[in-house]
C-alpha cells in the first residue's frame, strides 16, 4: 500500500482535498497521512481542524506554525517555524509521496521540507496567476519543488510546462473542489440558521475579502471602501473571515466594527465548512470580495460575482465575474449590476472553465498517484526547454 501525505493548512484547501480524501478511504492501494497545520489549528480562524475530525479523517501530524501577529516579520517567522515543524513530522511520519495544493506560504514550507527527505511532491492547482498577491511567487516556487502536477485548465498546464516542468508529469485534472459540489446535500434555511445564525429568507450578499499582500499598506483604505459600498446597498451581508496574511487582522477588526453598528444586516462566520458553505453560496444574490471561491466555485452555481482589486488578477474567469477597482462608488455600481435580473439571466448557459470535461478531477488525481513509479527518475528532475519561436 502506498502512503500519500496530504498537507492542509486552511478551510480553502481542505474544501478541495475533501473529495480526494474520501476517495482514498475506499482505495485499497492508497493510505492517506494527513498533515494539518496553519489556520486549521488557530482558534482565531475557527479551529477548523474540528471539521476534519468530524468528517472522520485521521490526522497523522499537527504542525503548529502561526504566530499571533500579521506583520511581514511574523509571516516570515511563521514560515521558519513551519519548516522546522514539517521536518520533524516527516521524520516520524514519512509518506511515499506528498500532496500539496495552491499557493499559501504554509504550503511552501511543507514542499521545501520534503526536499531533503527525497519525498516526491505532487502539486494541485499550479500554473495559475494571482498578480496582486505574493501567493503568485509562492505557487510557482511550489511548482519547481514538485514532481507531479495537476492543473485545473489546459492554459495552466502549458504555463507549468513553460516553467520547465516535464510535460509527461503534467496532468489536466480540473479543479478538485468542484467535485464537492456533486456530492453536497442541500441544507434547509432552518438548519443553516440553527447552526450558524444566518438568516437567508431575504436576498443577501456573501462577502469574503482577504488581504492583498502586495498592497498591504492600503488594507485600511480597501476594506473601508468595501464596507462603505455595502452600507449603501439594501442587502443583508454574510461575511466569511480573511486568511492569516499580512494585515488580515485589520480586515477582521473593521468587519467586527461594521457588524456591531449594523446588527440587523451583518453577520460574520469564521468557517462554514465545505457543505454549508456551498449551500450558502448557491443561495447568494451575489458574491463580493476577492476570494478564489468567487472565481472558481461560484460559476458552477451561476452566481454573480463582484471581484474587487488585483488579488485575483490573471486568473481565468467565467462570465459571472464583474471585475472592479477599490472605490466605493465602483463597487456599489458593480453590485447593482450583479444582482439585476438581466445579468443573472445572461448566465443561464454559462459553463465553469475549471470543470473537467472528461473524468472527475478526483479520479484523474487518484489514478496517477496510485500508478506512478516513485523512483529516482521521478526525483531527478530535468529542466524541459521550450524551443524558441
């Protein structure tokens, strides 16, 4: 039996991992080792490790790494702690292959720690662009540390190859988070209200705004403009909270103050968990903010999205996304367009560009992981040169 280590650091990557982990449970040739770190272990971010436990997935190692600060210095120190923590975890629970996802600095520390242990790394969601965030550099760095690549689109696969990766090790799987949607049961308004206190009897906005890490000095201005625009709408607002990034606490504090002064129209939820989140997402009048969920998952529900600023700049998007700058007047105008009947009707035949056109993403990923030869030829990467035009 082949052991596959899975590194999860936040509610976002766990949403994508969840169907993969479920597939591992019934796969006789694979044994999963779950390495849980980052925001999952922090009460400030909802202690979402409980969601993993409630889903019945065994945790091999817990790697504490986040400091109680969101300054640039604290982020770098957290990365150092994470590198030490993952090295200790791999010493005691060394997997045959390590599965990592995306672009978080916590994820980079896991991939980097795997290098001296000669653990081959499989990377999900490489080749994407988020030009407003340092995540862009982190994602491409993880690509260069990885030996297998599962991308969500053909364009992203070509970009991974452009980075010098062997084309025979690059697979277009589609976005694994979308496989969750196929199996998500629908929850009633009453159950969602009982579990999270949200009231969805009226049309509402689902708002997630993360720090734009390459513009963190502007965080106060950006979140204040967004909150001012929301105040001018007639919609209740359900906030999900930001990531553990530089100036993330500024956003959290501003949202808390806004809710305190708007107790009848605003509510914040640290983490819904994948099942409840998709139920809320599908019922939203519009998604507002700068989360990748608005770019990737909202299209499957044909929900309008107002994408603010540069954080997601460069990602492929469907017709449901309205890109806008940071000014409150522009955000308000985009929200009014997004919730209009005409805009919603225009999305009727839209397809999600991140959805696999053949198999599910999970089946592609699992089949490769259980069959690939884990030998020195995989570990000894050769740079794939592209001929000059």
